[in-house]
C-alpha cells in the first residue's frame, strides 16, 4: 500500500477497519471446510495440515484441531485475529477473548508457510503454560513446539529454539541472543536465525519495556575507583556543597562543592573536557549518596546491595542499577564490590525485536499506542471486535482531596459491595499501597488476599480465583497478568493449582457459581489511582467483563496522587470537598486528564529520544556482528591476517597444521573484537552521560561546536567507531605476531586475551531518579499549555 493511501486510510477510517473486511471475506470459505474436516481422523487431519497452503485452509484446520484437542472451537473473531497476525499486524483483542489460541493458530500458519516462529510471552510461567496448553493443537497440526525459561539448560534451549515454534519471555530470549553473540564456536550457539516473532501483550513489550536493556557481563577484575569517589561524595554537605531538587530526582554540585571535590582530587578542573569521566563518576557517587535511601530503595543483606522494586515491592533478583550507580552504592555502604565486571554486550528489547524480519503481536490495548507502534516498528493495528459485546459498566472517577479521604471511600465501597457477595478486585499502583490498604481493610473486618508478585505461578493461581463469590483481591498492575478471571472462580481447572479464596461457598457446578456471581453484577474492579497512561487503566478495567460477562469498574483518585502532583503541579486549588472530601469541581477532573496526558507525552518523548540515541549504536552493532559471524563461520580471520602479515603466516604454516592455524587466528580475532566492543560500549555510555550532563547546564561542551545533543553524540560516535575498527585491526595483528601458536593452538591466556572466567546476565532497572522524566515533565506541561 502506498504511503499516501495508508495515510488517507488512517484519516478516513478507524484503524484496522479496512483490513478487517479483507479477513471477513475468508470466513465463509473457512466455514465451508468445517464439515469435511470433521470427517477426517487425526492422522488425516495432520496430513491435511502439512499440505495446507492458503490462509483460509490454515484457519479451517486450526479450528478443527483446537476443537478436538481443547474442546474449544475458535470463534470467528479469533480467526480474524489469527489472520491479522498472519498479515504481520498487531491484533487488538480484549482480555479473555482467547488470544493464546489465536496466536497459536497464527504461529502454526507461519510454520506452514515455511517459517520458524518465536512467541514472546510476558514471563517464564506464561511461556511454559502456553506452550504446554497449546501443545496438543500443534501436535494435531504437525507442528513441533518448545519453550525456554530461566532454568532451561543449554541443551534444552537448543532443542526448544530448533522447534517450529518456541515460547519464551523477552528477557530469556534476549539473554540467549546475547550469549550467542560471544560464542567462540558454532557448536555453542543455541538460538536460530531470527525469523518470525509473535508478541503477546505486545504493547507492554514494544512500548512499556522497549527501552529496558538486557545485559551480559563478564568478570573483569578491575580496580575499584568508585571507592574514592564515594568517600569524597560522603564528605559533601547538603545545601552547602550540593542541592537536591524538589522532586528528589536530581542532585547538583554547587560551586563550593565543586571546589571541595576538585581539591580532594588533587586540584583538577572538574569541568575540563579531559575530566569528563571523573565528573561523571562523582555525579554518580553523589546520586548514590544523596538520593538513594537504604531500606527504601535497597537493602543491605549478606554484604550485598539488593534492590527493592517499587512497583513489585520485592527484592529484585537479577536486577541492578546502571553499572556505575550500583558500584557507587556498594562503595557508600562499604560492602564488597560485587562483580559488576565488564559489560560485554547489551541489547534493548526494542533492538531485540528489531532483529526479526517479521513481527506481529496481540494485546487488549494497542490503539492507544498506535502511533508509536507505527513509528518505531512499522506495525499496523487490526481492531478485532469481541465475540460477545462488552457490557461492563465503567463508572465515572471518584475524586477526593486527600489520600486518606480516598482510602476511606474505597474501604466503605468495598464494605458495601462485599456485603452483597459480589467479588472485588482492587488495583493498586505499588506494593506499599497494597499493603496499607490491606491493613485498613483488615481493621474494617474485611479479609482480602494481597498479591505481591511473589512468584508468577502462585500469583496466577490466586488471581484465577478473584471472580469467586465474596472474594476481595488486592493486586498491583503487573500481578497475575495473562490469567483468566472467571466468574464463580476457576474450580481449579486449567493448569492452575487449587487456591482457595474468600468465603466463596462451593455451588453445585461451575455454571451455577458463574450465574450466581453474574447475578450480583459480576466482578467489580476498583482502581486506586490513574496510571501514567490510560492504556494501563484500561488493562485494569479489562480484568472484568470478559466474554460479555456483567462487571463494573470505578477509579478512586486524590488530588495528592503522585500523577497529579508531578504532572500537573500548578493545578489550581480545587476548594473544599464535600463532607467526605469528595471533589465535584469539573475543573479538577480536567486536571486529572491533563496530568495523564502529560505523563503519556513524557514517556513518548523519552522513547523518541532514546530511540534516536540508540539507532546509530544499533547500526554499528549490526556491522560488527555481521563481521563476527563471518569470523566464526569462515576462515576470514586467517585470510585477513595472512594478507597483512604474510611472513608470520608463512612461518607458522611450517609448524602448525592448517586447521589449527585457522582456528587460532579465529580465536585471536574473536577475542580482540569482543574485548574492543566491550570497551567501545563503555565509551559510548560515557559520551552519552557527558552530553547529558552538559544538557543540564554543567560545564563547557567538551567536543566543541553547537550541535544538538543527539547530533553531537552521533558525530562523536561515528568518529569513535572508526577508531574502534582501526584498533581492532591493529590489536589483532599485534596479537597474531606475538602470541604463541603451536600445533595445540593459540595460547590466548598468556597473551592477555583470556575470555572472562564467568559471565552472567541481568536486567537494568530504570534509573530511579528518572532525570529524563523530571526534565521532560516540565517542557511537556508547558507544551500542552494550561487550560
Ligand atoms: P486472553 O489472552 O485473550 O486474555 P486467553 O487466551 O487467556 O485470553 O483465554 C481466555 C479463556 O478463554 C481461556 O480460559 C480459554 O480456555 C477460553 N477460550 C479461548 N478460546 C475459546 C473458545 N473458542 N471457546 C471457548 N473458550 C475459549
Ligand atoms: Mg493472554
């Protein structure tokens, strides 16, 4: 479709409505095949699947296979979803519409077209659940399926990726890709060439988590210069030597502070271009000192720093702050420096997805991020209607002056609703809030279950019961995602254990229990505050009213909510509330919407910025990896070296067998390349940080000129990349000259080219100060204007 036509279409029609009719036209054809397919035995069905060529045939076979294997005959709308996925779109289908099955049929369809598919799941638990759940359907269709989780062994991974369809979380797949990037032998690779990626909950992966870097680090045994900086930062005094901004997100050295630090560092000029690295380190140490609080942001346990994740409220295993910051906190607390090691490589989830020639996905909330999906990934959305119209009643927001008024109102709402037996699900913004609320409710004599993201499988079992009579469930946004909430409870079916919940009386049958709860109005969802995007609000609402069930939702807000205080800080005072503190002023409600739009705008701007910074590095990485692949798979290394150092090559050929020499040259070249790349990444981070600092108004521009920050960054990185390539060539040649190479191969260790003795992976948590965020809030608020 031409650019103009698609733009016109966007203008004239609802997104997705044009493409939908194309899929709808296939439905009669699919229906026409149904009877004949039912007549086939299983073996004949599998044989027919192997021969299926067109989309209608694939859907018809998939429908029959699902009916036999699961006792669920896919609805027409589910097949529309499958067809959208097969066209490389993001299918928007509400929660509970059966996306797992739609996705599996699409995956099988891609396999029939000759592709290999990876299904990106939200977490390990869902990867395994969905692979096992859909297994019998794939079986009937003659498609092999596998899954990877954190505990999979290398052999299991290799087998799983080699299957036609492989399920895995974004981080597990990303870690495998990273580890493969450092493989020194083709036999060590576990992943396959990227082909088709089908992403579940596509908006969370592609928008919310897109910028999260996955990191592979290796032990480097470096000297620990962070200690000195921590000591210097520890001596600085608030207000006199540094200032913390109101939102406690940023810390600035004062002139007096800079002088003290400069003296302590031996009389250097902190703001001179050549001291950029020192200034960066000091800034990080000061952040650790002034802004990160023990027992709030982190725990010190077993001589280690452990992060507390605010949204999940648990110690975040396998998570670290950006590298320098983590080391700075360790230095501040005087604990042993963990092996932060050296970052060998890292990849954002966005770049990970970008590796696949074909991407498609499914989610309940895509339209709200349609622009971004198009801009960053070139993805179009198909809006699939629900199988049964949604009848959930979404009540208007209830707004209060203070957080205390709001909590009172929620408790009294829950009390009166619970008295009727109607189940209630309360969505909180973070775990601290969950716990406070649970405490309040138990004081009020209400017993509830609190989900604290303990572990995904357990959580799924509990959330599945949130629709039981009398259930009260308190949960954060992320908890129990992907789990179906059935009215009347799950009756322990599906893959979940039988958690008990609430004071639900066991009825005669699932049907009777469902009807009983439906008669009470279905599940009532209560939101404890608007999220930073209306899309997340919708995800919470969507937990109720699945498949045409009755249900309701209502959000309780306070003028003190963080969203409002950060994103609409200059909102006019709303005057007195009613007797219970409820605010009815329509202007106040307007402020809430405004704050949410500011937050959405900020996230988009950060995404755009980061995207612009990342693009060049990603291009460079691609170049490097392509080269690395050739080194790994061909004799390019030896050919290159023999060309530049013919005498050395000739000498070696006299004593070293050909194959051994090829391998030695390969290992030397790979080692130098990988070393240099890790160093290059560190350099890139430093350049980026330096440009950031300057954007905050500190010091002169060390690179001169008056370019925009991104342009400046790109210019510098282009220069450094040229240097990187020259360095790699020179160092590789030098190593080839000097390293001992015998019939046993190259002695890399003696040549200082030992591989890291250990590698490990982790996810970088957002920098908790969100400096980008704070800065962007200001400009966006201005941009949107005040009423
Ligand atoms: P989603 O991911 O869209 O929220 P799921 O894939 O988790 O939904 O499916 C929700 C529930 O609907 C599951 O319990 C599943 O068994 C059921 N389901 C899916 N498709 C059908 C169907 N065609 N007929 C009956 N039940 C279905
Ligand atoms: Mg799902």
